[in-house]
C-alpha cells in the first residue's frame, strides 16, 4: 500500500514523514532516488513498506525549492536580521533574488529591535517588514497573523534569533538557542537539522544559519528582473535590455541616491559582477 505524506525532518539518511493519515514514519530513500537529487524538508512523497522498513518510493513534483536553507514547497521565507551580528545585506539581497526566482514571498524580519534599530528603509518600499523582539514578544503577533495558512521558513545568519522567534511564535521553548561567540563576534550554529514544525494553522521551518550562499542560477543580464525596487524606473532606460551597469541613459542609475538606495545598487552591481564572472569561467 502506498502512503502519501510530507517530509518534515531529515537526519543523515533518515527521512521523517508525516502522512496524510496523521502518523509519523521514519523512512529511507529508495536507491534509484539517488539520481533524483537531494530529498528536501517540505517535499511531498509516496512511501511503501518493504521488509519491515518504510521506503520513499517517489518524490512528487515541487512547487519551488531553496538551497541553503534546503527546503521545498514554501510559501514565504522570513529573512531574519538583527543589529548584532551586523547585518549582511548582500546575503539578504541574494536570498530575496532566490525567493523571487522560486515564486516564494520574501519577508524581512528585524529581531532584537529592543536593543537598537536597523535601517531597512530601502526594503520597506517593496517588502513586507516586521520589527520584533523575540525576548519581549513585541511584534510577534503580527508575524502570527501573517503566517496563518502558510508554510514558511526562517533564514538568516547565525545568532540573529531565528529559533528564538519560533519559540516566541509557538509559545514554548521548543528549539535550542545560543548567543554570539565572544571570540569571533559571530553566531554559533545551534540548528543542526532543517525541521518542519506543525503549528496548527501553519507550518514553520527552522533552518541552519549561514554566512554564504551558493551562486544564484540565473544569467547576469536577467538579474535586473529580480529587483522590484528598480522596475518602476527601468521602463525609462534607453535600452530595453539595460543591465543598469554601464549603458548610457540608464534611468535606474539616475535614481541612485534619489529613489533607489545607494547601498542596494552597489550590492546589485557586486552580484552582477559575481554572476558574470561565474558565467565567463563556465564558458572559457
């Protein structure tokens, strides 16, 4: 008998699947699925019982997926930053591009707002932004209302408080939290696995912290299409295919320091150059 369910946790070669019948199964992947690639938390699968063990027979088509965090079939990604550790906005921009590419709604969450403020005015023009404190509970109700009926993941640097936010949302200390390393000034990794938590009227994923992101799989000349804050001005560029880097009469460049945040544009050019370098090395 085939059982359908959702992968809610992956530990080594074991896959924890919540089935439509409400039961949890610990499964292994069929060998032929190795050619499929990585089975992700959030994947919908079909499992069967063989020789006393449950085996994933098939991975059903994904609606979308992300790499680092490794998740699938997500409605929104809550990108968490804080004043400490210092925000890596290039990382934030890369995650946003990945989300838009995969039709996942990016949402910016500023945690530890009780400590100091972080300037996110450039993002408030085109993103949903929540300012919260997992410690005091300020702003958490706004996130609770937003995530209803959705499957969401939290992504961001280590020690920005992703696990603390989930604990605040659930009202229990379900996930381990930790502090900044005094020696390095960076976060300590406390989340070791990607787990999908059933919160009743929504699903939420805590994901491992990260400081780097794998290269985005898009052509550098397409990058401009993923910057929603550039689009209103791009229609006035001289060339329809303007990359907003070197072309004359670029309306986007003309709006930098006016209606387009300078830091956002500088990071756009850095990412464009990174993608262009990757592409040139690929075809050399």
